[in-house]
C-alpha cells in the first residue's frame, strides 16, 4: 500500500501541552493533571504509551501558542530535557 504505521518511538521525546482552563487544584497534582489532559487531548495519552522515554510537561493556563504565552517555561523545560539526553 506504500504506507507504514509507526506505533513506537525509540528516542527521547519532550511533549509540552498547554492546559488552558485547568483548575489550579488539578494542576497541583501531577496524576490528576495527566488524567485531565488525557481526557481533553487524546494525543497526550498516545504519546505516553508509544514513547517509553517521554517527558510530558503540562503548563496550566497556557495558550495554544505555548512558546509565546509561556516562553520561560518552555525554554526551561527544553534545557532540562536536553541536559538529560544521553551522551554518545
């Protein structure tokens, strides 16, 4: 058919999600925040299951263009992620 489904990711992944409207009490609990996000953004659930080396960051009250609304947070998380990558 000329197509292939990729169901596993074998490299480290940084997934940053904007959780606009997430209640503060939910944001304070990482498990509750992940459940809240999985219910609203199915892709967050997929990436967690497909990529064993995923770092999921949930930014409460960020907008869709999270790199603009929460630039310091995004840069911080990128630096943490990069610093944790294995050295070859």
